[in-house]
C-alpha cells in the first residue's frame, strides 16, 4: 500500500509543479494587463533618427516599438536623447534638439497612441487612457554645452532627467570609463545638480565615476537614479553599482535600475563589454559638423547596434541582479533600466520588451509578492519622479 502511495505522489509531483508554473504565468499576464511599467532608459529614438525607423509600427530589428510597449505593460519609458561625445558644444545642443524634434514628430503623428509626460500624474493619466506616456531624458551632461541656460531650455522642452556624463568625462564630471580629471565633480558640476533639483529634473548617476557618485549624493537635496546600471558584485563592470553605492542610493531615496545588457548582468560577458566600451569611449569623429557629422554618427550607430552579438547571459542573470539589489538596498529602491536599443547583446529569454512578462513570472517564482513586483517594474521610479518633479 505504501509503495502505491509513493508511486501516486511521484506521478502527481510533475502535475503540481506544472500547475504552479501555469499559475505564475497567469499571474504575470494579469499584472502586465494593467501595469504602469516604467523603464528608466531606452535608446529607441536612435533608431528613428539614425535609421528612419517608424516606431509606431511593429519592428523586427529593434527591441522596442509602440505596439510592444503597450502589449507588455511597459507604458512609461524614459526615451533617452543621446548625442555621442564627439558632438561637442553647439553641435551637441543641435543634436539634442534633433532628437527632441524626432520625438515631437512621433507625438504629433500618433496622439492616440503616445503623449509626452512631465509629471507622475501625467504618467498615470496617459497610461490610464491606454496610451504610452513618454518621459524625456538627456543622456550626457556635455549636451548642455556647459551652460545652465541650455539646461533650463531642455526643461522647458519637457526633459525631466539627465545622465550627467557618458563614456568619457566632460568638463565638470568624471566618467566611470575614463581617466578622472575632476576628483569627481567640479564646482560647476555641483551647480548643475543644484539647478536640476530646483527645476525638478532627476539627476541620473549612471556612467559617472564612483567619486562623482558620492559627490552628487553630497550635493543633491532630492532622490537620484542610476537609470541603467546593474550590480558590480555580480558582474565587474565599472558602470555597475557596488553594494556600498546601492546602499547609499537607497539612503538617498533613489533607485538603481537594472540594465539588461549581457555584459552588465553576466560575468562571462563582462570582458567583451569592457572592451566594447573602451573602443566606444575612444571613438572620434572626422573634423566635420552639421549633416556630415550626423551621417558619420548614423553609420557609427548602425555599425555598433545594427547586429546582435551572442552572449552567455540569460533571463535568470537579470533576476539575480534584481534580487541582489533588493537584498542590498531594499525593494523600494530597485527598478528597470533595460537600455533597449542601446545594447547589442541581450540575455536569452529577454530579447526585447515583449518578453517582460517572463521577468515578472521569474520574480514571482522567486517568491516576490505582486506589490513588490509592481514597485520594481515601475512604482519606485514613479515615486522618484513625483518626489523630484512634484505632483
């Protein structure tokens, strides 16, 4: 009799496991059906300006488009306006305005699908109407051309976040992937942080050096974010955050948003990423301006991001980074900053934004409750947006 019972239990176990898995998948679908998902960093505008991609249509060669954003519930992406650092001074400002114009063209052509959001209330209202709430961010402090008036004009154009630097340091802040020149942050850099606080713009510390990170936290009066950085304890990339940095960011009330790039989440892929970043940081442009510089930049972008590089990383690596950041900094201080369309090597199982429910399912399997999952997928970043910008 006992052997029959054990046999029955052995037969039932796979069915029970299958039922649990199906339940997690169903819960993930339900969460994403009404989710206000916030991704604090996508580079998808680069596809529009460099390749002429129509983001309102489903695309085969991009990570993001409007249909997949809506279907996945990631309805509040931060659209990064990135000018490579060989755009300098007025050329960097011109390129930023080109990106803003490309965003406006999308907004004007598809008002039934997407609207600019400048507050958390806007995000909730627009998402509640079934549309995409577009939040704008500038990815690189060199794009203000060392002029606070330019920063203020970006704010008037709807920009609500700025990454302080990129692969190389600029005239007032050091980069994590460049030789330090400023001991972190100059006096003018502190002025930039204070002015962003005053205006209601989120200070983004992804890309800055460790010393600059702590200088920013000493200066700011409002929460900051690391918009697309993962955990250095798991993948040794300078762009990732150390545990001490995650704790400091949590004390500040900010959020570390996990980057999905393969090298950011998988130690085996990290060396390839470090080499690629080194090459991009050293990249120079011919001594041209205007259209010729834009044509060079477009070819440079396609050369770097027009192909997918095989990787060791998997969805479970991303889950491990989320889990590590939660354990170190607390569940109220972790978000998503995928870097979609700004990465060319992605984890298996998380190839584009349509796969986001798989991440949710994996978090549920790890024992995360629905409330905490919703915080990670958007609630925490919405809180920061509200605290920095106002209601």
